[in-house]
C-alpha cells in the first residue's frame, strides 16, 4: 500500500470506510424508492411532545434525521 496511511484504531478504520463510500452511497440512495420517510413520519406522529429520539444507523442522517430534528 505505497502512499496510503493505514488506520490502526477500529474507530478510525470505520470512519475512513464511511468517508470512502459516502458520496457513492448518497448517489445510489437518491435513485432508489424507499419507504424511510413514510416510516419517519409515522414515528413522528406517535411520539409525544418533547420526546427524545436517538437515531441509530442513520448513515448521513438525510433526510430522516432532519425530519426528526425539526421537532425541537
């Protein structure tokens, strides 16, 4: 691997992996019909006022995280 730094820490390895695929994934995700926003809106309707939300596996956080963040 000449010319490339090798990550040694697990968090750094994961971070570099996400950085490497982020734009390609975003491009692909924009071309796929997904029910995610329907699910996010359904969740939002069921949450009480002032409810805290922890989103796991949100990827780039677009657009579901933004939708849920508007609650505050």
